[in-house]
C-alpha cells in the first residue's frame, strides 16, 4: 500500500468513526425532547439509554473477536449498515409515538427493541475500526493511532448536537432520519472503497472454523483476562467518573446556580461542547505531539480529570463549572487513547480485534453505572457524587503509576 493510499484508507476509516460519534451525540441531544413530545416519562427515556448501553457493552467484545474471522472491513460495514437500519426504526417508532399511533407499553417496547437492535449491531464499528488502526500501526505509534480514532469520534460529538439542533426545527425525528441516511451512505462507501486490513490479507483465512458459541464464550470471559484487567478497570473508572458528572450537571446548574430548567439545559450544552473540544484537542494535538507511552499518558490523564472534579466541588458560577468540565474532557481525551493503546500492546497481532472490542465496551459500561450512582448520591447530598469520584481516583492514580 502506497503512502497516499494509506492516507486515503485512514481518512475513510476516521470518517466512519466520526459519523458514528455524530449520530450518538445527536441522539442524546434530542432524546429528552423526543420523549416529552411522545409523552414518555423521563425515567423511561433513561431506561432506553441504559438498555442500549448494556447491549453495546455485551456486543462489542463479540464483534471485536468476530473481526478476527470475518475481517475488519466486513464487520465495519455490518456495524454501519446496522446503525443506519436501527436508527431508521428508532425514528419511525418515535414518529408513531408523537402522532399517537403507538402509546404506552407498546411504544416503550418498540423504542427499546429498536434501540437495542441498533446497539447490538452498531457495536461492530468501534472495535473493527480500532483493530484496523492497530493492524496498520507499529507499537511505537500505537498511542498516536488510537488518538486519531478518539479525535475522529470527538469531532463527530461536536458536530452532532449542532446539526441536530438545526434540523430539529423542521421535525424532531428529522435528525434521526438524516443520521440513518448518512450512515447508510458511509457503509456503502466503505464496502466499495476500503481495502481489507493488511494483517487480515497477509494472514489469510483462520485455520479454526468460526464458531458462534466459542466466540460468545471467549468474548465474555475476556473481561477476566489477567493481562487486561487493570487496564479495563482504569478505562471503566474514567468513564464512570465522566458519566457521574455529566448526569448530575443539569441538577447542579439548577440547584447551585439557581437556573431555570431551560437555562440549565443551555448551560449543560455549552459545557459538554467545550469538554468535547478539549477532548478533541488532547487526541488530535497533544497525544500526537507528545509521543509518550500509553502509561505516561494515563499518569497525566487521571490527575487532570481529578482536578476537574475537585474544581467542580466549589465552582461558584457557570464559568468555573464549564472550566472544570473542560478539564474532565481534556483528561478523558488523554485517557482514551492511553487505555486503548496500552491494552493493544499487551496482546499479539492475532488478538487485536478481541482487545479492541473489550476496550470499546468501557464507555458503555461507564454509562450503565455512572448515571445511576451519580443521581442516587446527588439526591442524598449534592456534593457526594464528586467526593466519591475523588475518593476513587486516589487508588486509581496509584494504579496507573504501577502500570507496566
């Protein structure tokens, strides 16, 4: 593969990741409004997210290991196509709900089923993309390669809410249909133009035949792989901390800063957009320039996030709250490629798909546990969620300093 062809391949791969990130954050941005318009209680909207996050966490390792048999490209195409179909079904269910065609239990069932279906298939995209990047990078450049994946995803998270907000003025479900069309086009482009990973082409067909039961068993037992347990826990803790802050931020704006719900929603939107920008800065610039080992990156990321949470404990106004969330975003932007590359370097080339799937599950796992823990503690005492994060980050900082 020539240098020009390699750049085109990488650009296509990163575009696919960005499109997926755009779709995810766009859904999160408009889901509360869609739920209210369809007459769905807020807690049931949260249930939709929790169910899909759980399915994503379960499916990611399976798809990562499947990419070792089917190849990176086919799994990537399956993930994008599944995302397009699942999003279209999700949008259609909401369209029926808003018009009163479906209500009550039938509507909730349709929404959860379509979202879970979407999550189970689109979970193929992140591990296949990460494994492809691992296949085409050397150990010395692995952290930079994973940083590019994270930067592409964060670029999508910045664009998604802005585009969704503009198109939602036409119709609340219009942004979802737009994402479905864009992702379908992306799937077709990848199928037509993306070459298979050089590692897959060189290795040829695996000697052992593909077994779904063996893939499921090995994927789920990967969570207890001693080579990866400490890295998996670090990644999980980073996303649990971020999820706790994100889920309680709207309450903090209303309670501490005496904002109305509308003002709080705007404040949260600005803060999260700034966090996405600092995360993008970390992955697209800082990680690429430093060239540090993944362990060194993590030793910077964890204290960075901890300082953001510490600042959030006493932040007196919107500016300081936003600055604290930006520090969180910066730390998470450093931590994501650090975790992914550290795990990737601990296994051989024949396990890159499996480990990519496992690491792709970290965000979903964090957003299963973080929101429940954060909102539960916040109801008891507003400072407790952030104090818990600080307490947990003390052993976490010790753990990352012991990583080898």
